[in-house]
């Protein structure tokens, strides 16, 4: 389905400007048909009326208007004045000209019935919408006044954000990004808290053609230095061009900027919004990158998961089928929007399915977990989701804070993102059953960022299924052998995460990469439409991710009766005395000891440099200060560990609370803890926030010095570049004036162009598919930079006839130079002059000089191929001259339209296609030439198709 961008309400179908008569309808229909013939990618998307601009709204250039007049003359058997070519600006002008000649039309042709307006009821987005901007635009158009999102502080909900308001805010932010010079494909970091600014910024970045890369905002001053350094490493890896943050974090953002050289700007969402600036016209394709999701464990070695629009929408729609989500649902979430579970499984699922989304801050939940429950009570929430620890945290809520709570509307409470505890599920159900919570509402799910968000889910209407197995059989043989009885010793319980979402597959493989048998533990692999294409800018890790058409999850699991039971992470697995040890079970047992901080035990292995052996280390956070109490805790922890491990731990380290490094979503960073242990840093305590800030400022100063050095290098190269232009120009300009023949002048220009490029350091690669005729041909090229003419002059043979704009003829430097080279001068805006230029081009072709034309007729900073003007192709068809398409890459990055005084280093690639022969001398043959040449250039320029992706403006 094609979506008309917001802001084009003047182009919606309506009554003709001068009355709904047959003549007006025939003229408008003729203009629209010609426009669609010239621009087939716009079929069905041209909605301008009689007052629409022939050039801007219908895409009719000068020759297109000539053809429109000729068709109307034939249709109405009338001769219209020549002045109409230049003076007609709208179809209404053509109607008036025909009326003055006494023209009339017969009965209008049959029209398809007008579609009925959309029903008032909420609707999910149609399945044929395959990108996020298309989904947003559809909702804004069909049900723009429907509230999409309510922001809650845990005590009450705000007024709500409608689809129309969300689209407007996203468009304003996209316009602001474009004003900052953000280009399609660039990465923009979002360091924003959960809220309305985040959702608007996320969609605004996509509307600008860029790729959002959410990162965690700072929220713990005690570890601000570690946080900012980690985020800076992520930004460096992403090559982020800018960062959107909130006012309170701007100072932190500027410190990050000095550690991430690629960042050109750091700004708040409010300051970026540009209500009066033009909205970028780029619409992505389904396979285009929509999100760079950095995995929650990213540290010094970040991994950016690449997800396309198709990946995300496939995931949210498969998940919606699994949980039977509909527009009637209310979804409440405190999950961070910068994490895949909150971003995709919660918010984007609601955006697509039109479910009402109630979002609250993670800090509001952490401060008072009952706020989550009371928000669900107030809003009659039907769907929610959270990690296991959230359900565990709710168990500590005093009963007097729950009086009157009603969770009876809740039908799905997803639990995922970390191992699901059977005890937590049972205790939560028991505690909240009196408040209307049903056990079948609990839905343990499994997912990962590499599969967008969700991968498996159990069937609805069933309480969580727990598989009790023999712990020893799993540890020694990797076999999930069912326990003989529920009260047998040495049991271990795993919760079923269900079956793969529709269209997705999972399998379990052993160490030899063979598919494992039923109930045998192995590596979980997956594939499906949600699967990532790999890690951004990291081919080595991408190669490790992929295995024979499957992707590695990094998790261990087994399958029983068709359902998936996840047992742990492959990288967390500890091997000891021939046994595989899953740390979570030992840690849960240690956590239950009095004096241990909540979730304060972590087990890992670390190498012993002195002995060359692996040591089993247990770090325990505690507030105990008395030596006797601490010794007792160590002894108890060792006893509990031996019960599970059947072996002693090599080292137990007591540490103060908040020592264990964690991701902002609460997961333990075992690798970072291992490094801290080996460095002897456990228990040392963090430096004060002030000291951390001073260290950051010191390293930021070094970053600023590097920026100054790089800026100086750019400035010096730009001066050198223009010095080359000046020096060569001082020689070649008078030479062109003095040489007696056109051929000798062009020989000098060809040589000078090659010398310029060589001295500037631009490597030039030319690929030609066929022979290049030096005479009687039309070369057409994309136009991305003023450097294009120099490149073509260096590689094309013969005495070229360039087509330049008429204002160049008035320039005291360029005018005489171009005239001596036999250039044609085209009137850019006056239609009659453009028609005359086409006739002049025809004359040049008949004289057998090759023409060089840039049919886009303008240069833009933004990458992309515009539609082509018809003049060159009409001349080629009439002269029966071949058209040779040329695609130039690299010049836009070297010499940008709005930064021409600061050229950059870079290489240039030129692809010269085979000659396209015209099928005849008529207008249809010219249109076919234009379309074929443009398709050839588009295939090799590797830039967006701006004509196909956006309606005419």
C-alpha cells in the first residue's frame, strides 16, 4: 500500500477548481495519465487537482508539458497557442485555454467507485504495510485521533499521545535532523529515558532515513564513568553521526562526544524539532536497516544487532498471533524502550496492532514495584511482560499496599529476558491469586536481540509447565532425565518456553554440530523471518553467529515433547571435574542465605596465572561487617555450593553491595566481573562521582585535541585541493581561449582534468560494459556533486557538448570558458527556453558531437537519485542517437553541495553502461529510453530511489 506523506492535504482529491464538468475531468485525467506514464512508480499516488502545479505536483517538465498540450489538442481537435507551453502552470490553465477555443468534452469515462471512509473502530495495521513509517502513516491517516500511548508515573496516566500527534512530532524531529545534515544510512544514537520523546525520536530518525541506535541513559552517578566509557565504545563501533538525549544529560552527552570522534552533534529532542522545516522525503524499503540494537552485555567489545523493517514487523506480528493480541488490548510496560523487550515486544507490537500502550519509567517500578500492579488495575491491562526478577520483586510488596487490587483483566503476563524460576512463578501465582491473577496468565517466553525480540512462546490458557529433572544426569551426561518423583533429592526444575513462533524454527545441536536427540542438552540454534543479518561492521562475529543456514543463540537448551527448555548461557557454563555447571542454580541457593544482598551471588571460573589452572570463584555481596559473621557467611556459602557442585569452590570473595557489574537491564556482566577479580579490584569501591567526572573531563580534553588535529588536517587538505584547482585553472583557462580549434581545446581539458584528479589524490576506477562511441551519442549521468563534470571530462572521449544552466553563461569566469568549449545553455525555469534547448541538442547530435547531460537538473546534499527530465531523451529519440548511462559514485562525499569549500579525500567509481538504442523517434520511445537509462544508473549508483520512494512534490 502506498502512503501519502503528512503535510500534503492540499493534494487530496476534491472538487475541481472550476466545477466538476466533463472538460475539467478530461483535462485532469489526461494530465494524470501522462504523469503516471512518465513516472510509473507514482501510479495511484498522484492526487493533485486542477490547481496542482504541473511541474511540482505532476512531475511534468517542459517537454512533458509540450506532450500534454499535444495530447489535449488531439483529444479536443483544437489548436492551442504556443505561449501556453510557457504560461500554463496548472491543469486549470489548460482547461481555460481549451474553453477559449470553444472545446467541450463528451460524457466522462467511467470512474471506479470512491472508497468509503474508514470505520471508527480501532484497526490493526494491514499486513501489506512492511515498514514502520508506512505503519505510522496508515494509523495517522485512518485513526489519527486514537490515543496510541499513555505515559504513567505509576500513580496516574497523562492525557495520551495520538497517532497523528506522534507522526507530527516524528516529522518535526526528522526535519531537524535533516537540517543538521544527517544523511540516509547514518546512525543516530538515542540516549533517552523511556517516554514520549523516545518514541518520537526513534520514528523521527527513521523518517530522516537514518538508523536509530538506542543506548542506555545514565541513571547511577556512582558508576557514571564506567557507564559513559561503555556508551562511548558503542558509539565508536556504530560510527554514530549524532546523539539525541534529554536536557539533564546534555553535559554527559558532550563528554561522550569527546570520546567518540564520529559524533558531529549532541542535542536534546526538543531542540532538534523543526516545525517549519521541510520533512525528508525518504521512505525505506522492507529490507532496509531499521534498528541497530546493541546487546545488553556489550562492554569493551560491543555487538550491534542489525534488524530490518521486515525483521521487526515479522516478529511483532508472529508474537501477536501467539498471544492473540488485538486493538482491544491494553499493554502496560515499565521495560526500558532502549532494550529489545521493551522496544519491540512491547511498544512496536502496540504500534503495529493498535493496542493501547501504557508506559511507565523503569525507575518508578524499581522504587515501588506495586506501581506496576496498580497501573494495570487502573487501566484494565490485558497484556504485560517483565523479566523474572520483577515478579520476584513483587513478592516483597506488603499486603497492606495491595488492598483492593484487581488483576482480573490480565490475560497475558509474559516472563522473559532472563532465566525463569519455577519457584518465582509458583510464589507469584500464590501471592496474587486473591487479587484476581490467574496462573494461566503467566507466559514464560524466550527471545533474543538476534531474533528481534521473541522466538518461542507456550500455548495460551495453560499454567507454566515445569520439567523436573535429575541435576547430576544433566551435569555429567547432558541428559534431561525426568525425576522419578517430585520430592526426589537432587532435582532441578526448568520452565518451558513453549514452541517457536509461527514461521520460525529452533533446533538443538551437540558439540559435533549434529542435531541432538530429545531431552539432550546442546546449543540452541534458530532461523526465521525475524533473524538478524548479522552484527554491524563486524564480519568476524557475524561469521561466528551463522552456522549452516542457522544462527547461534548463545544459549543451551533441550527439547521435550516439542517444547523448548533453556538451561543457561554457553559462555556462562562452568566445567568442573567433568561436569557442566549452570551458575544460576548455585547462585539462587547462595542468595537465600541470610546476610547476602538480593541477587548478590555470582559464580564464575577464572584462570590462575601461576598454576595455569581454572579456579572456581564465588563473589558474594553483603552488608555484614562483623568478622565472625563474615566468616560464618563464607562457611555457609561453601556448604551450600558443595551441595550443588559436589566440589568446593576455590575462592569465595565477600564484597560490598553494588560491586558486581551489571547491564542497565540488571544482567550480570560475568566477563567484566572476572576481569575485576583478576585485577584485584573487587571490594576496592568506586571513586566518588566528582572524581569520576574529573577523569572523564581529562580524557575528554584529549578527545578535543584529537578533534582539533583532525579538523586542521581537513582544513589543510581543502586549501590544497582548491590550490590545485586554481593552479590548473590558471593554465587551462587561457589555453582554451587561445587554442584555435574546438578539438585542441578539448584535448587540453581532458588532460587537465586527469591531472587535477591525480594531484588531488582521488583514485578513479572506471568500469565500461561496452564500447564508447565518441560521436553522435548522448551521455546521461547522475549528478551528485560539482566534481562530476571534472570526472566525466577526464574519462569521456571526443569534443563534448555539455548542457549547462543559462546562468552559467553570465558568469565572467565560467561563461567564456564554457562557450569556447561549445557548451549549450539551458533555461532552467522557463519552459519555452527548455524546449528550444532540446532543439539545440538535436542540432548538436545531427552534427555528431556527443552530448553530456545531467537529467536530474539539480544537485542535492542528500544521497538519492531524483527523477529525470525528458529533454535529452526526446532529442536522442528524434536523432536516433544511442543513450549511454553513467553512474558516478564517491563524488558526493568528496565535494558536497553545501560544503563545497571543504572537499574531502575519497575514491571515485564510474560505471559506464551499454548504449541504449531508441526504438523510434516518438515520445513513447523517449520515455522508454529515459526509464531504461535511469534503471541502469540506479542499479550501480547504490543510493536510494527518491522518485520511487516518495510522491511528487
